C-alpha cells in the first residue's frame, strides 16, 4: 500500500485531500505545518508528499528541497499545492525539485491523474534503489566508518587547492607586513 504525506495548514484542504486519497486505498499521514511534515518524513517510510507551498514553520518549497537533497528520500515524489488565488512561482518550484503542482480546492480527477504516475515512479525507483540508501542507521554502531572516511577524504581533496591558496595568501600578507615593521 502506498503511503502519502499530506501537509496543509487548512483543515478543509486536509479533509478533502485525505478523503480523495483514502478512497483510492492509500494510507494518508497528515501534518499541519512544515516542521511537523519533516518529523513525519523522518519517522515514516513514504512514497509521495503533497504539501502546500506556503506551509507555516517550513514552506513546501523547503520540504521539497529537503527530500530532493537527501539520498535516503530519493524515491519520494513531491507535489506542491496552492490555493487557486495564490500565485506560485513555478521556477522556484522547479528549482526546489517539485514533481508537480496542484491547485486547491482539490478536484479529485485532477489530483488522481497527477498522483498515480508519480506513485508508480516512486515505487519503481524504490525497487531499483540499493537497500543501503533506504536503511537508516538506528545507532552510531551501524555507521560505516570506511564510507565516512572516504567521504571526508574526497571533500578534503576537493577543498585542498583553495585552502592552500588562501593560507599562502595569508602567510605572504603576514610576512610582508612583518618585513615593513622590521625596517
């Protein structure tokens, strides 16, 4: 059964969205704001998020970025919503990684036409994703020290030329400054 997070601060939109989604047999988890949505995301294995772009405490755009920038959530699709009179910056939604936009109040057929293919894509990606990305370490003992060491090494290798340049520049400035005072 697919699991969908519905994040909206409007009780009416939540009720309508929940009814439409549950009638399709999907499990729906609700959140009234962006922070609560992030908590649900971290504690629940989701397939799709339907989030109001203008949620309080953390916007739907922020929530979308969090999902799209975390390999653990790579399979999750995100649909941003907004009221019919709320202008949504489509370029901002695309930059955040939104998979679709929906207007409220929800029209059942439009909502389902949008969501069904996204759920199928999410499930297909989940099936092909390595199990290590889906699993989250439950304790510090389960962290792969070699992977962490490798990641740190790669990061330092990439940062090293800039660090050498910056430190060299500072040393030269200090030496030149000292040379002036020595005279």
